C-alpha cells in the first residue's frame, strides 16, 4: 500500500489511491511543457506555475498553493455577470417594440446565458436573439397596456470562459 502524504493547504493527507491523486493533479513531468497557471504535484505538494517551464524541476517557476485557494481562484474566473441597459423611446398600446443592446464580451469569455427584462419587470422575461459578429442582443416587448415612453430595457449577461485551464 502506498502511504505517501500530500500537503493540501498545510494539512498532510494520506493519498493511498493513485486514482485519487490523479483527480487532484498530475505529477510533474519533465517532458511536458507547462504554461503559467498550470498545476502539478511535486514532492507530494501542489504547485501552480508562475511562468512557462519544462525540463528539470525549477522551483523559481512554481509556487506552492493550497487546493482550496486554487479552486477559489478558478471559480472567480468561471462566472462573470454584467448588466447592460438601453431605452425604448416609445411603445404604443397593443404594439411590439424592438430594441437592441450592445454588449462587450471580455477577452477569454463567451456568453453562457442572457436574461432580458423591461421597465419595472411587468413585462417579464423577454425573448432575445444574440448576434455574435456584432456583439449585440436583440429583443422585443409587446405592450398590452397603455402607451409607454422612455421604457428602460435591461440585459443581464452571464459570461463563461472559452477555455478553463486545468
């Protein structure tokens, strides 16, 4: 039985099962090219690369990191939400009003989900269409009530990373 211990956040854990170790990270491999942000296990400790590296272990290129800290940092990059707004100048009673909202997509992210709403929320969720080349959301509202003017419309956009580093 393998009785190696792994340092996770300053606490030593017995990692007897090779499969369990692999679920955390791979052992450092001198033949692999690592980029900044990659993680590995070296001497039963978890490390994250501070810079690109390959070949013989170079401790100046790595920083020891607790697993909980790595997970917290990665989670902060997984979800990014931003709300955008626009105004519909006029929505006559019984009519549809079409609108667009320009969005800026952060580098390294793509749209995961969109929710549109209008005014004080009485219009509920609004159907929308996303146009990726122009980074513009399109939607419409149907006014079943009285004429409305200067009606604010909002888009909450959930962005997710294009690629999540392991």
